[in-house]
């Protein structure tokens, strides 16, 4: 209950760079919480001491000073008649996942900007579920307000020129039936 490390497994050592003998006995927030996130770390500790389960993502500091994105799952440990005696925390390094998410956001931003500048849109159709996905620019091209509704094939077909609609419908039905195993 003093927020000191009682035990550290090999994964803790891999993520944070501290050997168990370096970590044991040290307050966890002093050990791995960056100074700018110390109040956040102390708030998490307070919540766990008050019996809350904690499941969050945050940034912690390695022994060498580098920052690491982590998933933190912490639970209070209680014994019957003795109340809460400790907390159990699991840290998972999610740095690579966060980098991949950031790269994806950047890529999506570039694509959205390119579509805006060229007045072109993109869409996808899951023939199995019939879900249709439109880019923001696709909504604008079809003169719909982005985000006001979930697009369907009917919305798409409403905007196809009447002379082209039969061909587009036949092609769409052909794709849909082939995907479902009917030829």
C-alpha cells in the first residue's frame, strides 16, 4: 500500500530497463513516471488504493530516460477480513502500435487532402454485409453532408446517371452474387 515495487518480472525489466533488485522497494511512480506525468500517475495510484480497477494507456519512462507508450492494467489485491493489501499492475509496451496508428492517421490525412484537392473520392462496399464506406470527399461529390447518415448502395445508385444506372446495378448484382458463391 506504499506504492513500492514488491516484485518485478522479466517483462518489466525488458520494458523499463531495471533489474528486479533495482526496482524492488522503490516507489513505482518515482521509478517510471516521467516528471510531467507524475500527477497523473499519483491519481492512478489513488484510484487503485480506493479499490478501482484501472485500464488505461499512458507514457512511462525507461531507466535510460526514453519514453515508452504503455498499456496499464492495475487491480487492487484484497484479502478477506484484511482489506486491501497491495495492487497488481501489468504494463505492456504499445510503442510500436502507437507508431503504426500515427502513421495510419498521417496517411489517411494525406489521402483526404489529395482527394479534396483533386475533387476525387473513394468508397468501399462489403458485399457480404452490404456495408458501404465513403470518404469525406465522396459525400461532397454526391452533394450529401458528411456524417449525417450511413451510406448505402441505394444512396450511391441515386447519384448514378439514369442512363448508366442499369449497367451499374447489373455489375453490382453480379459482384454480389459471385462473392456469395452464386455464379
